């Protein structure tokens, strides 16, 4: 007798094998999607870090800072005065960082952790040399990358004998 068909066992094995293959493919797809999302987030954070660093460094280190003072707008708000007569305001809030015209919008899950501005004096024997550092530190953390800092640290070196900041 010539039977042309599938047995019940063959059909069950075909469906079981197909289900295993589909499950494996779905898991691979989900892992690749998560990797893409993580790398996209990290890339965005790094690009934003570079843009913020460029905005701060280009203005502060290139335009001869002459003074800075605390403003009353926010908890972390400073006005920076430059030798060309311009003033740029640095405001750090939970939603954004603004410096002059540049605005850095915080991504979801991202926060600024303890921003700080400090001065450090270095003892040098020659009074004509730069002896003081103004350090602006704005650490930015993301929940997905808790051990990484996506913030900026700007260091402005000047001579305290000729410039009183």
C-alpha cells in the first residue's frame, strides 16, 4: 500500500522543531535590539558630553575669563565675565544645563550629581606664571551606566597675581 501523507508523530515533531527555532530567533532578535538600544543611548550620552565640553571649553578657555559670580536664578547658577565684554550664564538644573546659547537637555534616566566650582592654588616660585586653577566639574550619571560619568570637567588656568577671579 502506497501511503502519501504525514503521520501524527511527524507533524508533532515538525511543529515542535519549528517552535524551538522560532523561540531561538525571537531571543536573538531581543538581545540584538537591547544591544542596539544600549549602544544608541551610550553614543548619545557621549556625543552630548562632547558638545557640552566644547561649549564650555571654547568660551572659557579662549575668551579670557576675567570674573565669575553666583547668580540667584538656580541652586547652581554662575555668570562668567570675559575680556571682550560678554557675559555667559551657566545654569545646571535637573532638566537641562545651559551655558550662554548652548542648552544640554537631560535624557530620561540621566541626572547631574553634585556639580561644583572650585579654585586650587599651586605654589610656584615665579610670580609671572599661572598659579591657580578654576575647576568646573559637572558630573552626569545615567541609570543604565551607573559607574560611568558622562559629564564634563573644565579647567581654566590663570595667574592670580594679575587676575582676581
